[in-house]
C-alpha cells in the first residue's frame, strides 16, 4: 500500500542518520519531504502548509537526551500527518440503518457494498444490499455473485429501470434487517441529470448515512468530487478504495480530509475482507514504518484465531503434529495476505518482497503436501519412506525434495521449541 510514498519517507528519514540538528539538515529534510508528498499527488498548497509546520517544530524543538534528530523528525511528521488526515471516526450505528453509497463510475462502489456488508455482518448485524444501479449492464449479477460468497442477501431487478421503485421495494423486502446498504449508479459531478437523480433518491428515502466512495487513483481530484457530491447530498463520510494500486493514494486521502468530511473506511485490495476502518494514527504509523500492532490484533480477533490449552501444551512440549501445523497455517490464512501482516509489524528493516513471495509459495506447498498425507502420516511422519514421499509429492503437485524440506523444517521447529522452553528463551 502506497509503496512509493513509504519509500520516499523512509529515504528522507534515513538521510538524517548522517546529520546532526542544524539548519542545513533541516532544509534538506524538508525538501525531501516536499518532493515525496508532491510525487504522491498531494496538493501543493497542502504540502507547503504541512512542511512549514514540520519545519517550525523541528527548529523550535530542543534536543532531548537519548533522542536522535531522526527520531525527533519521525515523531513530528507522524503527529502532523495524522492531524492532516483528520480525526479517528467510528461508524455510529442505530438499531435500524440505511446506508446509501454514492460516487463516480469505476470507483469500486459495487464491490465495496459487499465488503461493507460482510464487515458489518461479521460484527453481528443483519445486512441486506439493494442494487439500484440500473444503467451499468451486469451490476445486479456482479453484486449477487460477490454477496453469495459471503452469505449476504441482495435485492435488485434486471428489468426495472426506475431506481426509486427498486429502492422502495427493496426497503420493504429487507424490513427485518438492521442494516440496508443501497448501491446507487456511478455518476460524475458534471452529469447533471444523474446528480439530480441521486439528490431525489436521498430526499425520498432519507438514509441514515450517505458514504461517498472515491477511487484513490484520482489523487487530489478527490477534493473536487467530494465537494460536488457534498453540495448534492449530505455526505456523512468518505470511503477511499484501491489504495493498494496507485501512487496517488496519499493525495486522495489528503484531498478528502481537506473537505472536512470524515474518512470512515479504506479499501486496500480485491479480497472481500480487504476493508478497514480508517484510523489516521495507525495508518501513518504503517506509512513511516512504526507498524500497526493494534490493527494486527484486531485482524486476529476478527479472524477468530484461537489456540486451545491442549494445543498450546502440545506445541510447548514439542508433541504437536503435522495435523496441528496444518490447522495453524489455515488459522493464519484468515488474517489475510502475508504482506499486509508484515506491514503492520514495527520491523527495524524492510522485508524484501521477494522473500515474502517465497514464503507465500512455500506455505502453499506445505499445505498441499500435508493435505496429501493420510491421517496416520500426519500424526507420525516418521513412517514416511521413499514410496510414501513419492506418492505425497505426486498427489500435492510438488517434488519429493519439497516434501523432505517440509519434514526437515517441521522437525527443526519442534527441536527449537523444546530448546526455547528448556532455556526459558522468549517464553
């Protein structure tokens, strides 16, 4: 997510290792900061005001014992950037809610309707989705297919061309739901008829909350789109999508925040669970390499990862089996892509993307290998002879070498845990 912005900030901070607190060091750092933000498509005026605040604070900060200039700069940028991106807004829901999604074409609004529905369903709400986009071919089919994967109900019509009738009937259809999400047709701020239509939908059905969905790839243009929609309907909050695939995401976030609207959610991938409530401090922490342990703990909680006392005892004693190992792999998969988990950890060095990719491929192979074993082989891998290894390799689509590597890594892991327990290292 926002790799170029991350890299630019990292490089700017790293240069401070070689300099003390002096006028030249401050000027060079501020220039690096400005270049990085401009490259991320942040509005020039916003960049100037932001960098001016950082520069003033750096100049007025007295040196603290044990705190380097680099650490001081990180602290100041972190605080100012979090403030720039707005407050920490939590979605306040009532017993009955109607959430209307608006935005331009191609913003990822329809996909987001299912992401949001699934997100709220996981938190105990009953959710229904109304597909009111009557202009885009296949909109109803698209949302229905996505929703089916996560067990959400969708109301819509392939034949009805009046979105008002669809919404009216849909609200009756989902009268028993605590949350109803209305996905409206995409429209540009210059399309007066469509803007009028969304105004009429808003006026007639009076949603509890209207969320404007903005594609991060439009960068600082997000400001003008947000303003135009806010003049048409009462925008209660903003959602930024596609943050994983653009260098302009920083500009979109800053522009959205500049409108004064609340940024409620960000979407960082194509998976249904690639959605998170926007928290500026946690987000900036990840940007500048401080990690987001709170976000990681939330992911673990939402994935319902649990290790029973019995499992914990088996692991600590070194008695755990390949069956237990498979279960742990499947539990970890619930957390989402490995690169996102690593991004949330406050690691002192950047983890090579190639290494992450290698680890993902290896984990996938190991899972396939274990699934190709019999129950007896998983519990007692010592019975695996050359014939069994060959059969497992063929069944899992891997090589005999891959099977042997898994067995070797598994045995080493058991030995390490026994040693760690014996020496009380890390436990």
